[in-house]
């Protein structure tokens, strides 16, 4: 048993502080395990247990250490251990655990190493299990990777040995409770008012739009904003791996994939849901991200009356996005010639919106590109808006997306939907 008259943080090594915390934590768990209903264990009860354990162990803690231990124990019992404060911080958008001693965060678009650490690999593994077990997911040496979603909607990926060579790893893309609006993106400098007005017209006119971008470039945020332009009179079916979209319309059916069970059965993937959605009488189909064979089903849906569909994919340029679509369509198992696939893409996709993350951490729309059709075996593309960088000031990227002066071929479709686009919209003179 640990005994001392008074312990102050500055008098303790990290190892001693760890032992004291483990002692308290184990005893608090013993006391809490005696409760009939574990869900009733509150912060007040943990504080009471700590007082009892302190008296039993004859330990007089200083106020600072007592508060530190209480917070750590509360986080271990009611949260996700050392990373709980990071999850509570609204300014942090991503948390990355590269083993017990390396925890990084993304803040204001930049990666920073935090001062947070775990005790050891077992401590990290304990947090992973605490995340996935309530969801009915498994993670072990036979299934060493898992995707999950926290109760608040945050997206979690965990990897353990033998796949993770240096120890268990956790990546958490935090869910923002605050829904960004198009005005927020304009204020951030992510897009201009004129480009936003153009995209609003394209969505309302039921053009098929693909949002392209790299990891962490803000694709889902932009998809959320664009889907907000869908009229409230339409029936929307959303399909996602992890439900992140925050549509404000009333008539929305949200579908989410299901991983295989412990016997590796009963998996429901994006492709299954896309096919099923076609039987649900959707006015719009919104797919969080296409990354495989479901691409061909999405293209066919776009080509068979389901106009106004929205989705995202990983790619660095609009031209690369078309190559990705081709590759993913070939993953469907349908033995289609490449020209047929390209014809499907050229016929189905009207617009590619490219989202990029810059070195200063900012996220901007860099291209709004029309898919114009086919010319021989090549899909023709036309930049309607394009980002121009004007320089760098105080490490901030300067510039904005501007019209190229080219009027898109689908202008008549916009006009038929009630949107008169004057020459000033596309950079011409009034």
C-alpha cells in the first residue's frame, strides 16, 4: 500500500505518479464494480471513491495532484483515457496515436505533436477495445484493423500488431457538431460568393456533381454544404461508411454500411446500399465516398434518371478524378471496355469540384470543371472556375478561385431550371 503524508506533483517522477494513478484507478474500479448499475457511476461517485481510497491509504494529496488524478481516472472510466481532453477540444479536428509515446493532433489545418502519452501498448489497446467492443466490432490478431464511429459521430480507424509494427495505432477524425454553411466557407476564403452561387445553381438544377480531393482536404464538409442546396421537397437517400453528413432537409433516409460479423458474414457494403437505394424512389442519391466497384452502379444510376446525385472521391486533380473513376469502375467485376466506361463517365458526370489543402493548412476549392463529353477516346473537360495563387503573406496563401471566361455547355440546363447566368458570372463583360 502506498503511504505518504503529502505528495506534490513537483516532488514526483512520472513513474511514481503513474504508480499512484494505477493504484487509485484499480481501487476505484473495485469499488465501482460493487455498484448494481455501472451506468450510474458519475463524476461525483468517482470523487467520493477517491476520498475513501485516500483515507484508507493514509495519503494526503495536494490540491493540484488530486485534481490531476481525478481527471485522469474520470477519463479512463467514462472516456477514452489520455486522449479524452483532445476529443473535448473543439479546435482539434483530428487525433493520431502512433503508439503510446507519440500522439499528434491536427489544429488549424496543421499537424502538431501533443504532450499526451499513454503508459504502454497495453494502455493504447485498452482504449481501442473500449471504442470498438460496444459497437459489436472485433479487433485481434486475426482481424487487426477496424473502422468505427464514436457516439458523437467521429470516425475512428484502429490498427494493432502484427499489422502495426511499432504498436497499436488510432486515428480519429472528429465530428463537428457545428454545421458549416456556405457563408462560413466564403468567410474562410475557401470559395468566393460568385463560385458558390454557381454551385448552388448546379445543385438545384440537378447536375451530377463529384467532389474530388486529397485526404483531409475538406471533401465531406463541402459535400455537406452542397447537399444543403437540395430543395426540401425532394427525397434524399444518403449512403456512407460512417454517417457524417448533416443534412437539414426533413425527407432524408440515411444508410450506413455494416462490417462483417465475427464469422466474416453479413457484410453490407457501399455497393449493396447503392443498388438498394434505387428501389427506394430517391430524388437524390448522396454517397459519402466512392472507392470501389460501387462506382459503376453510381454511374448507371446517374445515367438512368437519378439526376442531381452527389459523391466524393480521393484525387488530386479533376483529370486524376476521371482516371480514378475508370479504375474503380473496372473493380466492379463487369468486363467492360475502357471506352464504354469512359462513355458512361462522360454521360453521367456533369461537374467535378476539386478541393485542396494548402501548406498553410487552409482548404480551398481550386477547380470547378465541366465534363463536356467525348472527343475520340478522350473525355473532354473544361475549367469553368480555377484558383489562382497571388502569393504568400505571413505564411498564408493568397489568391481566390475565379471564372475562366468559358461558359459551360450545360448553361441551357441552368436556364431551364430558372437560373439566368449572365456573362459576368463567367468572367465576361456585362
